[in-house]
C-alpha cells in the first residue's frame, strides 16, 4: 500500500514538472527600455500550436495608444487588448519556433523562437528578421493564474494597480511605483 502511494507521489511530481515545461499561461512582459512591466499576455495551446493574446496593458494608455494603427492586414486599427500577437509557435525539444510575434508599437511582425528559463518562471522570446542573430530577445515573467477568471475581467484589482505585483523575479528591474494602468473597460469607457 505504501509503495503504491509512493509511486503516485512520484507520478504527481512528474506531472507538476511537465506542467511547468510549457509556456501556456499568463505572462508579464517587461520593457527593454526601463525594466518595468508593460502588459499581460495569455499563451494558449491549440492543435499543437501556441498563440499569445494581450489581456491587459500595465502602462498608461490613451485611446490612440491602445489601438494598433501601425499594424497591417486584419490587425490594422484593432484594439491591442484582445489582439493575438504571438502565432504558430511549435515545440521542437526545449524550444518553440516556426511562428511569429507582432510588435504593436511599430506594427511589424518578426519570426520568433522562445524557451523557458528558471524552472518555467521566465520565458525568453527572440524576434528576428532573416536569421536569429539579427534580432532581439525579451524576457517575460510568469504570473499566477486565477481560478475562474474570465476573458473580460481585469487581471489586477483597481486598488493594486498603483504597484503591480511582479514578485521578486524581476529583482533587476527598478523598484519605482508605476502609474495607474488602464484596463480595456476603462479605455472603452473613454471612447
């Protein structure tokens, strides 16, 4: 009986390790310029491919900043919150590649690779044109998922927005209070 429980505990441990071996979940993006949190991205898996959707902007944004005017095609003029910015990422060993990432600030799409770091707590994404050496990397920090969350609900309570929680993982980032972020609801109310 105790050996069966031991085997179950080992299998449960492997399952937890496997769960962390996937980028599926919520991620906080960190600005290359100032090290501050900028957005929350939800990565989902469907048919063996990963996609990433912007769930919340963590920086102050007016209506013009919350719409992708520089994007082309179906993304042009669309709201950034709710937009799919990561597409067609497929796993190849410990790396996901073959897809693309959109930079909503300049409207450009780049080829992309990504890999987990620090036990699945960080995601290193590299966007590039042509060859990977001609690109730049950005590190995202995993967020705790909330049970029962819904796609239209802000990920942070209004009271906590003045100092968003990014945990001690972003210890290298400057520790200054952020201005209040605006959610999709607040932005749509101003239209």
